[in-house]
C-alpha cells in the first residue's frame, strides 16, 4: 500500500467548481500570508494557515523553489478561494491531503483532484472513496525538496493521522491547541481507548514543533508542542479514566454535529451532494 497511486479520474460532470466555472458562495479570499516562510536545511518552504476567522482550518505548504504546493484539510465551502490562491500565486497543486474522514464539513480533496489532477492523500486505514494515494504510518513523500511525513494517530477516527513537515505538525482533530484538548471520540469510527493510547505518537516530535490543528476557536494562536504539554489539559493527564471523563463531558457539552448527515456520506463516497444545506 506504500504510496499507492490510482490513475487520475475523468472529470465528474457533477463537480460544481472547475477552473473555468466557479460557483460563487460568500466566502473569504486568502490574502498574502502573515506567516514567515520557514527556511532551513537548504530548502525554502512557505507555510500558511488558511480559512482565517472560521472554525475549520486548512494549511498550505509550498516549495518556493519549484512552485509545487499541497493543501492539508481543504474545505469544500472555500473551493473558489483555493482556486484563486493557486492561480494568483502560480502554484502547481501536487497533493490534497485529508488528516481524517471529516464529520463536520465536506472535504475539497476530491474536487481538487478532479480540477487539477493532484493526488488525494489519506491514511491506508480510510474507508473514503476517491483517494488516489494511500500512506502508511511513518511513510514519507516529497513536495519538491520538502519532506512530508505521515504518522498514524487514530482515536477521533480510525483513519486519523498527523501530517508533519519541518517545524510544523498538522494534527487534524487528534490534538488541539491549549484548552481545546483533543477531538471528540463519540462520532463514527471514534474510539476513546485508541485515542488515549495513540497519544504516545507525540513522543516522535521535537518539542519546538508547532501544533497546527484542524479546529481552534477563531483567533487561537498556534503553539509549540512543549507549550501544549504544559497548557493542554489532555497532555497533563496521567490515566485513562480522566481522559474518558473529559471525552464524556465534552460530547455532552457539544451535542450533535449539525453537518454530519451531509458531510460523512459526501466524504465517504467522494462526491459532492446536490443539496448542501449550509450553502444553499
């Protein structure tokens, strides 16, 4: 299964967004990044957090020497903004990566693959259709000169993984910053004990690595892993019972996921539905 690729698909006529015809929804454009590009080990990497001011985060990785780009956890709602960004900056989208099967939004990964022919990358544990490249735990792929490594981090979902590039770890819903704790485990394929056990994977990363989560309240600053070890309540826990209690309390407080009945089928089948309640 290592880096297994599936041939590019024929354009789906149901795809709502293409390079020549983009449906206009009221969503943000992406201004030039306020982040500093990371320059180290003779590589030049541009790293940006997108979707500023909303709940679901997307991350852009660019090898500035080649113009090759990857989007991690792109959201379908912002498809036109991604297209505008890629065209504005003359970027070649090579990878669209999903950290897990999302329950609270429709991924843009399969739409980006149809529009650009990029690889749609997920864990080999996923049941999602439309994926073109499946990756194993600790597998590494290259974006130009930039290494992208994947680390299995199940619990929130069985296919959750951390996406690591030099200096940054994109954790999806496996780990949030500060008081956000971690993602809830009461949704489809979530398992509390598995999540607790999988926290051991964090020992693989340098303490200075910046945690880039899939969800944080708007305005939350991305912080280093060592900072989170001191300020994230989950990383200070010493036993499973405390973690289980936190998960139960969090699920009760959050209640149901409003988009789940639309998002999960769309993400599992890799197809944009005709009716998206929150966009119509």
